[in-house]
C-alpha cells in the first residue's frame, strides 16, 4: 500500500490502518436521499428569499452571492444533520466564468436557473414536487439506461479508431494550477477552512465494467458479454482510469479517498466466469491505478457478492463496501469479514429502510452488532445502500453519531 500523507480524521486513520478514537461513519452515497432533498429545499428557499428582498422576479447572479449561498447550504447541513467527521464527495462548484450572465427567474411559484446561453433549469422546491415533475415528464435518468436497447452506435468512437490511442501523460504543474485556479474548488476550500481536519473528502469513480451500461443500456450490455466479447473487452480497456489534472488537483486539496462503484457485476446477474473475464481484471487495474497514486480506495459492490468472495479478496482495494441482504441472497457481514481477512477495512451494510423505520434503541443495537461482528479496528459503519428519501434528518444525525453513543 503506497504511503499516504497523514490525515487525522477517524476515517482516514482507519483506511491507513492507524488507531482511531472511535469507529467512523461513512454512509455510501451520502449526498443522495434525505440530504439531497434537504439541500434542494434550502437552495430554493434561499434564492426565493433573495428574489423577495430584491422585489424582483429576475435576479442576475454574481459569483460571490452564489458561492456564499452554496456554502451556507453545506454548513447548515453539516451543523444540523450531518455532523463531522462524516465523509463528503468533493464538491465542484460552478466557476466564475460559468456564472457570468446567469440569472435566477421566478414564474409564479416556480424558480429557474437561467444559464448565460439562455437554457433554463427548474429548481425543485422539495422532494414531492421533484418526484411529481419526474413522473409527469418521464425524465428519470436511470429508467432510460434500463429501457434502452443495444446501442452499438454509441461506441463507434471507441471501437473503430485506426490509430492506437496516445499514451496518457501525467499532468504538469501548469495544468494542475490552472484547474485549481479555475474557481471550481472554491466551495471545497471554504469548507476545509471552516472545518479543518474534520471533513474527509472523497472523489468518485465508476469501474470500467459500469461503463457498459451507459454505452449499451442493460439489454445491450448483457448481450455484448455473450455475443460480442471482443468489443466488450475493447470498451473496458478504453474506460480504465487515466491521469488527469482534476485527479492531481484533488490530491493537492487533500483528497485521499476514491470511491469506486461496481454495479451489475454480481452473481445474481452474471456468472462467476463472466465476472472473472469481464470485471475483475479491469477493476483490479483501476484500483491499482489509484492506490499507486496514494489514494485509499473503497470498492462498493452492489448485489450478491457471496459467490465471489474469493475473487474479491484478490483485488487491491483498501476497503470493501457492499449492499444489505436483499432477495434472500444471504449476504452476511461475518462471512465477508472472514473472507477478506481481519486486516483489511470493511464497511458495514446496515439496511437503509431499517435506518428510516427502526426505533433509536433498535438502530443502536444493530450498530453494536455490526461493530462486534466486523471488529472495531478495521471497520467503518455504513449503510448498505443510499439512505431512503424519507429518512428523517434527525435519524441521519443519530446514525452519524451512533458509534460515539455506544
């Protein structure tokens, strides 16, 4: 494991196999669900108040106002329902050049973000309105991925290049400095200054195998593994992570963790033989890429991992996260711990609906059970999947603080 610069928050301590004052909590996809909709409602309310204060239905946006508003949203969430040191996906805000000429527009009860080129994006006031709009417009993104048929035309650029791609280069200092100076990380830097040593940021990546879904749709993805294996391998190789100024800038900002999502590779969807051919070799390369650069990797495996535990144990991740037991797969924290060994970090898989509905006493009892099962020294408490949208904010806070209350 390549050495990583010291970070003193409990999550990074555990990921670097150092003693931590308590078991850290790092809920997978922490920005989704209740926090996503709370952030959405706060944003709508704050822009609505600014329009009222200006006594206008059209408000030009200046960068300082935008940044202050976004910072206030994040700090409100941190102070009220997501207390440090919970991890956060590295926020990348809109840059000053992208803001110039933007406006917030009010039409009746609706608010819109009008970008400089005239395109308007509706600002949802709350979860109910957001879901109602999606249902009426049939605009749910993931539905399209599942419904789309085989779209071989989407991969022509990857599949038909006559010349081999050039070897990617490590970004030089000028490229990294330009990315840092763009303003894209002003919100992240402001949060780090406000909560020094308390916010373990992470950056997100999707495994090469995940790219098949976006390019081919679910049907095409499943068909390609059998009917066009050579083309699938070419796509997978083309989707391996590459050096970038963004990745180097994240390192410069103190980001030490990469969350790698592995979906639709589970034993309930493809065979172990298919996993070993199309998934494991590319995930191994992706994880090694980040580990060699000093990042700690958290591999999140969705679906039934139980028949693949021996294969997963061979991958060079720092920590393994996985779903709660679903559909009677028999996903079992104790067996996963036994398979990956006592020295590697394991994320918990507390059932997300259980977090929403259980009593405080039952929730804390499940937290204790998972800590006892996995062992407290190489363990991070987490949910098996994103927190459900209706999870009360006070319950989010309790879960985040639970390991310090036991």
